[in-house]
C-alpha cells in the first residue's frame, strides 16, 4: 500500500483535493480531520484568505465520492474540543466533484464568543423587562390591576371552556377530517416517494444554479463599478453620457417638428389629404394583391389510348385561372391521327367537245406534326363553356361537374368542314387520390372511318405544389 505523508499525517497516495469557502474558520487548523457520518475520510490540507473569505483545501481519500450539492460544516468535539470538518456527501442525482473541484455549500457554526455575547444581551433585556414589571405592578394600585387581570383571564378561560363544550362535536369532526387528510397525504407521499425525491432534488439543483447566477451577476456588477468593459464605459464615461443627452435632445426636436407638421414625415402624419391619398394607394395595392392571390396556375398531362388506331394520344396543358369563374387553357397535342390538312384541286377536261371543270378534294394527315390548343373557359356553377382552338382548329366545348368536381362530363366539337362531319368527342373524367384522374369516352364518333373508343390516365400539379417540388428537389453538384 502506498502512503502519502502530509505534515506528519499518513494518507493514501491517490488522494484528491477539493476547496470550500467559510466566513469564519476560528479554531480550525491544518491537518484537522475531515469526517463523513463520524468516519474520518481526509484532512485539512491548507487554509488561506481568498477575497475576504477563508478558503479551506480538503485532502480526501480516493474512495470518497462527493456530489455537486454536497455541504461542509465546521464542527467542535465537545464544548471546548478540537475543530473538524464534517461533509454531507450530497445526493446521487448530481455529478461527482473531481480533483480541484469546489464544495459550494460551506456552513460556519455559531462562534462561542458571539453566543455568549448574545446571551448577555438577552439577560440585559430580561432585567429591563423585570424592572418595568416591578414598576407597573408595584404598590396597591398595581396589585389591584393584577387582580383584575387574573379575574379577566379566569373569565376568558371559563368562556373558552363553555364554547369548547358547546362545539365539542364540531371540533371532533374537524380533528377527524384532519386525521383523514394526514392519512391521505401520507399515502400519496408513500406511493409517490420517488417523484417527491426528484422534485426536492430538482429544487436543490435550481437553487444551486440560481446561486451561481447571482454570483455571476455580482461579478458583472463589480466589473461595471470598476470601469471594466463597454457597459461600464457607457455607464461611467461622462462623454458618452453627454452624447446620449445630445441624441435624446435631437430626437425630441425631430418629434416636435413632426407634431407641428414640419417636413415630409410631419405632413404625412398630420395632413389629412396625404393620409387619404395613402389610404387610397393602400386600398389599390390590397386589391391588386388580392387578385394576385386569386390567380392560380396548374400543369396537366394526360395520355389516352385510342383503341381503333392502337396508339396513344398525349396532351400537355397549362391552365391559367385569374378568378374562380374564368380560366385559360394552353395545350400541346401529340395525336396518332396527326394534323389534318384539306387539299382542294380543280381540273379542266374536255368531254364531248365541251370544257368541264372537275373539283377534287383530298384529305391528308401529317403524323409528324404537333397541334396546339388555346381556349377561353367561363364557368356558371357546375357548367363550363369553352371556346377557341382545339388541336389547331376552331371549336367549342362543354363541361359539367358533379360530386365537388370529382366527376367531369365533357363534349367537344371542332374541325368544322362543309364537306365532312366535324370532329366530335364525348367522355368523362373521374378524379381520384389528389392529383390523378382516369378518362373514358368516344373520339371523332361522327366520322365512321375514324371514330374510336378511348381510355386514359392523367395527372396535374398546382402552382403551390410545383413550388414545393422545385424548391425541395435536390440540386446535383459536380
């Protein structure tokens, strides 16, 4: 076993030191014992003055663990015995204080000299009271006053006894209720002992933090009083005080001019005409912003399978809606039928010696060309009327909505030709989930050689959803 010799006292080598501050360490000496629960666990290593307080360094055995809420008290063995330091090691909820740490709670017992001085002061007070009582109750008149006082006290006791007797049942009821309440309180504290212990530990921790905060505040105030730091300069520097006074005077001058209506800001605040014009401008701005908030944009993509042609027709649509009852549609259409172009030819021939003009009409479909749509739509309740370009030709359309716009019936007529039937389309769309829909119907059903059943799927995104997708999408980096 390795020992460490400290001024004639043997201690284990793996000891550690902690500091504690006391207001008074009279009678405490170096090498005085340190005890926990009456068992010696260390000794006083050093005593020195630190900021008008006694800083005591304790040398503790390595197996002794004290917590951050520990407390140290100077005790005396007997009335005139030697001094020693007693440590309350604290609770387990707090961390352990290591080598070079500090015990925050240092308690100094009452000094015997101060105690004897207090006893002397109390004795003097008793002597003064006794002398005053002798002056008051001395003589026949004092004796008579004392007799009357005792008689009044006796009458009060008799009255109190009568009141207790008349209210004995009430008093018994109160005592019974208090007994039940104390039993309930005991049961609650027993079943929630751990919770109560945690609350007490938290209160102790909070008080420790509050004490440390107050110490830090005192340190800051001391630095301010000594002129350290920018805040101290602001408080103590007379030049900065004059600058502050000049600034306040300038602010007062500006405020007075504004109240008198001087300057642009003064006229703006005090002139009713300016205020009215500003109100009108703000009202116009609010109307503009309200229209901007009502403006909605969405992008729609759909793909329809045409059974007759065994191919797919795709449409990309941009919808611009400035109000609830009006919107615009701009579409790009890629159709397997292509773009229809009508070619009319006039031929001159001689028949039986007479010149005859023959008119020939030829329909051509260019599959590689893309058509466009640009439509204006107006809504009345559940009915929508559309008009404009339908796949690069003029036309009209009707829509009817049901089930809070989750079901749409549509009819379109376009590509009007005096020599042929128009392009007619009828169908329905069912909107499901949040951004998807399914479509079904007949396309170009007025032309026997081109009519076709179709079925398809589509999806759409609003401007808010597009903003979210564009801002949340990751940006690739090289």
